[in-house]
């Protein structure tokens, strides 16, 4: 018996030193990041990408249940968002939403009305989950702050909408309690879970890990007045959720192991009680050097500690604060993906999905000044001179997920195209590559065999669309040439200028998905910067470029 115990001790020490599961198993059957046989198997959070989903935006006039708020859009939620009352750092692209609301800003640089979206509308939440589906993002952690305030009914309403959206799109979701400022969280969180949130675990879309519903608690161990609880109180809450059959994730300070720089000392047993740890990173990384320092001084030691204690590790990856010009057109985010996966993480948490307030969102964002209210001071994704499509950080996150899962090799070279080399606003006459869109719904890019190579846009179903920003030199009639391919009959493409219908063209059966022809239409265009939307009134075709 003593020999067996000694052998087990050797195994445990070997794992603590960083033994990789990829050394012990076929890499094709395990995610690249799963590195300890003490860690959990692949599930809905292990081996997956989880995004932090606020879902906390509402607009006056949207029918919300409590007040006529501009919830989280404005500094004073009761006033119309404007330069004097900003609650956000970045401007969203809202063209995918069927219902939007006029703000205190008049128009965008492209002449479109300056409107915002509301998460009280089911179509809004479903659309945002469709973006996750289109980009291979696995799971959304719905942020739930103290629901016993006047915000409570809105948070309940959004939770119901998230369930519907996740089920409709095949995504997973989980409840992530944020205890910041929640004085009575020890009792009230248990009541909220028992009476309200636990019912969501019956959904086919609710995240499970190790056969248990997942719940996350964010905020234990932070050394400030908003997180005042003792280690004993925190342990009580964690153990209560575990007694309810839950797999519990902890959103904890970056310095959780050391108890310094904003982290309380004496909490190590709290952290080891969690099933998974996800140290917070916002404010700690602003450039590549910061990211590499985090790898050397935190990621490696965190992973070793988690391996030794049977805790799964889910580091944060963030795109960078757009308002502080940190993003480096995706290079900062990609370095964090690379470092986290190289360290052997069990999953990755994106902070955040829709956090336009702090400027660290990956959801669709204004690509350039033509998509921003004039004079507002917001930056576009092209702030460093490299133009990025509105969905670029969604696509980048999708590629990071592929690297985590071993579907692409571990690489320091970002594989994701920011959106093209011609810039955000195209000037006509000229040729516009289809992949250089500013916004889209439903389509994907692929490698083309057409003359000139590059990418085309495919997976076009009826109702899908793509938008482009175009500078028109003079008002008048123009001839549009579409470079298209299709193995189907009856395809149709509609042309709209700033929301106004101009023409529809028929797309014939060309003989294959990569057999290309040109079809034409004549349209009237007004001068100035215009938004052109191409819609598949009947789908089943590819488009490589269009010219004017």
C-alpha cells in the first residue's frame, strides 16, 4: 500500500510541474489547452470559448418593465444619450437589428440616423447570439448583478431572452453572478438561484460541465469596499452551490495566488474550492509587453497551481480598450490567445462580448468615422490606421477558439484578415471586393478560385445581406456589375442605397460555386458617403466582387 501511495505522489508532483495531457493522449481527441489529467474533460466550458455577456442595454420607448431608461447607454439613464451624457466608449453597428431607437445624436458620418439597440427586444438578443453561432463562439456567461434593485425586472427579462436566443442558435449560456456592491449576497444569491435562475438549468442550452449545471460567481477576494466578505462567507456560498449539484467558476483577482495588489490575503482555500478559476484582466494589459509579462508572471504559475489542486483554469482574453487605442488591429488579442493556450489553459473567457461602456467589446462596432456620430469623439476600429470590419473581433475570437481546440496550429501569427486593404469607405467608379464589407448578416468568406484569387463571400441564404460604405462623386445613374457564381436557378440580389430600394438583379445557374459570370443592374445613386446594402432576395450563390 505504501508503494502505491508513493507512486501516486510522484504522479501528482509530475502533473504539478506541468505535465501535458497532450503528452498522454491523441491530440486529435483533446483540445490543445487541456493539460492535466486532474482537469475536467471537454464539456460546455472546458475546451471552449465563453464570452461575458452584459445584455444590459435598453432605450426609452422600448416597452421595458420598470422605467423609460436609456439603460447603460447614458451616464444618467433617464436622459437621451449625447455628447454631454455618454455612458459608452465605443459605438455599435446596429444594422442587423429590426428595431432601433433614435439618440440625441442626429446622424452618423454616412448620413444614417444615429440609433441604438435595446436588449428588451428579443430580436436584438437573438441576433447577437447568431453572431456567436456564425463565428464558432461556444458559450455566453450572462452577467447577473443584484436583482433586488430597480434593475431586477430588466435583468429577469433579459435572462428569458437569452434562453430563447441560445436555444435558437445552438449556443450555451450560464448565469454569472457579479457580487460587486451586493451587500446581502450571501443569502439573496441563494434565494435568487433557488426561486428564479435554477429553472434555466432545464434548458437544453444551459451550460453543463462534468454533468453539472455551471454557475459563476465574480468578485470574491477583491480587496475593496465593494467586495468586503470574509473567506468564511465566500466558502459558504461556493459550497452551497456545490451542494446544489453545480460546477462553480470563480471570477477572481489576477493576483489570487499572492494576495497583493487588490487581492485579499488568506483566501487561497476559497480559490481552491472553485471548480474553475478565471482571474480578471481588465486594466492589467494594454500592450504586447503587458501580455507577455502576464504569461511569464501569472499564467504559468496559475496553471501549475490549478493543475496541482484539481482546479480547471480559464484565463481572460481581452481585445483592449478601443478608446485608449490599445487593440493593435487584433495583434494584442491574438498574443493573449497564444499565451493562454501555450500555458495549457482549460478554457478561455472573453472579456467582454458587448461591453461598449468600457470599450472592450468584440460585438459589432463602428469600423470607421462614417459609422460614428459626427463630433462625438468615438473611435472606429481603424483607430491605428488599419481598417477592420465591424465583425472583425468576432471573427478573431472564432479563430482563437479554433486554436484552443487544436483545429489550427498554435501560432503567434494572427490568421484573421481585419477586413481588407482598400479601407472602410470605397470610392467609385471602381471595384469593391465583397469581403471588404462594413457589416453583414449570415454570410461567410472563403477562398476563391476566380481570377485574382483571394476571398469570395458565400453561404448566402435568402434574407442574408452585406453592407458597404461608398463615396459617390456625383448623383446620377450607375451601372452595377456583380461577379457571381451559383449551381442553382432563381438567385436574386437586391441593391439598396441608405435603405432605399434601387434595383434587383437575377443570378443564373452558372454551373458551379466557383464558375463565375458577371450580371448587371442600373441604379440611381446620390452623391456623398452612402451605405449600400446587397440582400439575397433569393439565396444559393456566391459573390466575389461588385463594380460601379
